[in-house]
C-alpha cells in the first residue's frame, strides 16, 4: 500500500442570486423585503441620510411585517467606509443572535452602506446572508448588482473586502426621487461607463436624454428612463457573470477605475465615486484621441455628454505625479500588467499594456482643450468636510 504525501483538492462553488426591479419596497403590503414571510425576525441596517428620509416608513414596515427587528443606523459617506463601520455591523449581528440560515440581514442604503454590510455578513460565521436594497443611482446600477463587498483601509480605496453575493437585490427606483441632483449625476457616470465600453445605443440615449433624467431623477416612467436603467444593469451583469471572482484580470468594467481610486481617495471628501470615475474616463478618452482610437468628433461628443450630466472632467489632485502613481498601483493590483481599457470609438474598448508618461501628459493637455470646448465642464459644487457622526442602534 502506498501512503500519499500530498493531495490536490478541486471544488466548484455554484452561485445564484436575484436582481429585481421592484416598486414601493417599503409599502407595508409588499412582502419582498421579508421574502414573502410575514412575522420574520430581521436586523435592518441603514445610514443616517436614509434614516432621515425613510426611517418612519422602515419602522412602520418592520412593525407590520416582522415579529422582531433591530434597526442599526450608520454614518453615511465615503469617510465612514472603514473597519470601524464593519465592526459596528458585526456587533449588531452578534447581539441580535439571528439564525443566519433563515434570517438575512437587510441593508438599505447607498453603495457605501451596502458594501460595508455585505463585508460584515461575509465574515460573520463566514457566511451570513443579506438582502441589498440600494437607495442611490450608483447603488442601483453598480454596487447593487455585483458581488464585491468592502471597506477602505488606510489611504486605499476598497483595500479590504470579499466576493460575497447578496441573496437578493431589490432595486426600487422611487428612492431616486429624494436624491439630490449631484448624486443622480454621480450614478450617471457608471451608466456612461457601460455605454462607452460596450453599448453605443445606451450612449445615444444619454446623449439625447441625459440632461432630462438628471432633472427628472428617473421618476417619469418614460420608455427612455426604463431603457437606460435596464441596459446599464444588463450590460454590467453581462460582464460580471462570467468572471464574478475576477480570475480574468482584463475586465471591461474596470474602465474608469485605473486612476480613479487614487484620485478619489486623494480628493476625499470633495469627489464622489462617480465623479472620480468620470475624471478617469475623461482622461482615458483623451488618451484614446491621442492614440487615434477615438476621433475628434467622438471625443468632443463624449465630453459634451459628461458636461450635460454635470460630471467633472478634471480635478486639481489629478496631476501627472498622482496619475503615474495610480497607474503603478493599478498595474501591481492587476498582476504586473496595466490591462488598461481604452475606448475605441463609442461603444467599444481595447486593453493596452504600454501606456507611457508621455501618453498621460498628452491626455492631460487634451482634457483641458476638450473640457473648455464643452462649456468649460465646470465641476459640481462639492460639500465641505463634516465631523463624522456616530452609529446608533435602536431596540424595537
């Protein structure tokens, strides 16, 4: 008999999760939040902004449809996307003593909130299910449909996190009615990303209706509003589904995310995530023009749409030095290759591994020219820094 001294283990993990557009998820007659089970126990986590706007409705829903619940309110905003927030959620999960097989945590909030809650759920007993209810456009078309969770660590954007799908993703467009215009613009950046890399029809919709949906907050129910949301979600999921765990490092959805993590963290709290992504996309569009991948008319059209949707194309922190450092950081993250998506015309992209300092310099100069052409592409007013609020938990 031969005694083995080494073993190879192979396994596969099947994953299935739902992404569903719903109406009036907080209506007490709608049992989607409790998966059709009235009388459930649930821990609900939201942020202070959502609590101010919808707290009464959340409480009324819970009191009507849940036998027992707790409501945890976290501070909102990127500055509060940290380990302390994750630990606060872990404490709440532990104190609630939920049955993690049957009592998923409910996360109601923007992308920051749902990322933090998802991260906490993924590490509590290694697998605590959660339901995600995004309340921002960014959450609905981006953070609310994939499986990434995370928090910022030191100066790094999303440096800690996991791949952990929510068991359900409930997308309710009515939340967008109470968003400020800047946060609609913020989410439009991620929709524009999908348009530029793979969907010329979506770009045409944004070119024609981007300014209108920025004003309507997607509350009119028009055919073009519905198509913009549906195409952006479908486009994102088409890219994510075959590569959920990112074993393949060439990812079209990384467009706009080569330089933006460094830009966003350096400019914090001045830039929202989508605004930083758009600064990245403006630069890479300009580099595409420099390299002959995008023609002048296309570049000017892209910058015009960015301007119409209230998105910045530049920021003082995004100078040559920071951009070179960002490229180096991203290259290290992508296993030693740039794997940088650049637009090819409108609706296509190509990956490059040979971007140079000269390309970045030329891109910055073209951004200035193209930005001026698009009515100066004035960046939105940004809020100043505020003292970080503290979390609170309500026993009910």
